[in-house]
C-alpha cells in the first residue's frame, strides 16, 4: 500500500483522488464551513495512515473522533456511496486507538516536566513580557547551576521564591531581578493552576515511543487526545501541541523523504494555535512546520477557513482538501477568492464558484504528484469511513481504556525529590542554624550603653548584670605629702577626667553625626 484513497467517481466520472504516502510528510490542510464534512475527511485519512502502518495523533475537540475505536455502520447509504466512487473493498472496521487526556479524565494522563517545557514555551504560555521572560531564564539558569530538578509546578513556584529572596545577589550576576516581576510570574502561575493545568506538569512524562507504535497486526496506533475541555484553555492547547512538535523535532533522526511518514499529526480547530498568538510563537510554529518534514512527520491542519492559518505556515502545506465555504459578507467573499487562488486551476470548472456549490461530503482536492508538484484541483466525493461516525459507546470506550497497552504506565503521578523539596530542606536548615546561634543584643541595650558612657564616662552594664564587688578605695594622701604635692595631684586628676569626657564627646559626636 503506497497511497491513501480519498474519493472520486460519481456520475461525472470524476478522477480518483489519492494521497501518495511518499508525499504525506509535506503536510496538508483540511478546510471548510461547519457541517460540510471536515471531520469525515480527517477520519478517512487517519484510517488510511493506520492501515499503512503509520501512527497517528489527533486532538478530538468535539468528542466525535472516539468512534474510530468502534466498527462503523453498514447502512445502505454508506454502501451506495462506496459503490458510487468505486470503493469495492468497503467493510466496517475498528482501529487500534489509545485515548489521552491532559486532565486524566478520559484517557491516559499526558504530562511533561517543567524542564522539558523550557523557559521559552513557558513564557509564551504565561504571556510574559520581555522583563518577566528574562527572570524565567535566570531561574532556569540558577536551577542548572545548583542542581535543582524542575519537574512540576510547585518546583517552579519554589524556585521563583528563591530567586526573589536572592534578588540582590542574582542581579549582580545576571542583571536586574525585581521582586515585582517575580510576583507577576507567580500570579500567572496561580491562574494556570486554577485552570487545572497543574496536572500537566510532572512525572511520569510522556515518552514519544509510546505514541509512535503499531499494533500486533502492523497497523499504526491512533492516539486521540480528548480536547473538549482543553479547548477552553486555548493557550495551554496551543502550547501543548507546540511542545509535542518540538519534542518530535528534537528526538527524531533525520530521514529525508521516507516511503511513508514516521507519524502523522492532525490539529483540529487549528486557528486556536494562532489566534492572538505572539509573533515569536507563530515563528516557532513556522520553523517546526518547515523543518520537521525531514524528520518524517506530516502535519495536517483542520480549520474552517484557510485564512485562519498564517501565510508563512500555509505555504508549507502541500496537500489540500477544501470543503464548501459560504460567502455571506464581503469579507467572506474575499476569503473565498483567496482560498480558490491557492489551487492549481482546472479548466473544467471555476474553482471559486465550485467552492460555494459543494455539497456535504464533497470537496475540492489537490495532492502532490510523484515529482512533488501540486496536482490539478478536482471535485471529489469523499469516501465513507470504515469506523463509526460520531462518539464511541461509553462501554466500548471503557473497554478500550482497560485493554490499552499503556494501562498503568501513566495513570499514577510520581512526585520525586526535586527543587521544592531541596529548597524546603535548605530553609529548614537555615532556620535551625539561626535558632542555635547566640541571641543578638537588643538595640535598646546598645543605645543605653552609649548614652551612659557619653554622660558618665563609665562602662554601662544592663540591669540584669550583677555589679562586681566594689574595688577598695584609693589610699589616702599620705600625711607626709606636702600641701603642694596634694594640690598638683588633684589638679592632674581633674584635667584627666575633663580630657576623657571631651574625647568621648568628640568620638560619639562624630558617630551620631555620620548617621
């Protein structure tokens, strides 16, 4: 099998349309208005990849892709469509599905460590400004230098507290670190935690080898991410998908143009990747789309209008399936003409007019030929899927989850000794050392000592300090001393006392004036 059958045939003798597996890593686009058949097209392409031994990843935004784990119906309407397009081998079929969920409710939990996410993606996820992004980078540098493992959200929060406490020291080494920036990042992390995203950070982290796998029959595993709840956090959704593509790019070896892709990705509601996204994030998606092809990864964006995708990314998408668009406003009409202009024209019909005339389950299809050039656009009846249309039955889904080859591997979180625990031990040790140290003198006692020394010239002793025994008085003046000698000695003592007090006043006065 070296191609995926998309559709064709009909009374108009439409050309048979296929997606060559050798060109499937050149990415693709599935577009069309709501209810025109985009989900069915996504489903039949995923089925084709799986039967060819290519693993698939897809985000299930509406919850109706779970039916791929269950055999499709054998209704007369589907058999008639199969006969109409020349699909002789049509038969219902269930596919090897593994369910995933970032929140762990509808499938295996998906986790990534904070270190794997990295400062750049975290900054985009938290929508930080340049100054706050600099603080995040300093925090990651400090963690590397001091051997602090960043695994979950509380590790990052503890590390930021440490950065704030050592702001003066770190500012001298890396540049200004303000406590205001640290506080702003902590508030963003709190919002993220309240959205339920804290469970995404931690261990065991997802191993890509568990996604890029086949079943015992050699069919590619179809990994379905439950995204009906995740879609309410579009920033987390976009960042997760971008992280996943980045991980693939870093871990997979260069393979050039293989006979078939290593894995195929389908991004439903792809406009969420780009809506209100910072320029740096769009550039990252463009870079991944441009370079990941050589890793054997095919990216397929599913959205309502091609205009939802930035031109820099749209230009990387070789194969296109365009379902019907409606032009109710001048803006819609302009977008429709732009969509039509991206196809290689077919002299048999007007592409722009055909887009508005397409029925449900019908599309304009253009795929890459053997030499990599886009084929002429063709009106195509999309083949019926072999798996179930719509969500799987709850009991079928429960059975698939229980029989999953990954059961028990990711279901229980692991909390290893990491930055949070290390910094807590440091704080406890510092508190114990401070408690064991001799108490510092009360500032009031220091002031009393200075005041008494200044006024009396005698050493001050606190009231709690017992006074030493009174020293014996000086020996009286011997009677043998003459009156002159006694006068001279008395005068010397007076002068000495006055000089001492003058000296003390001078020293203390200079100290107090210097404050």
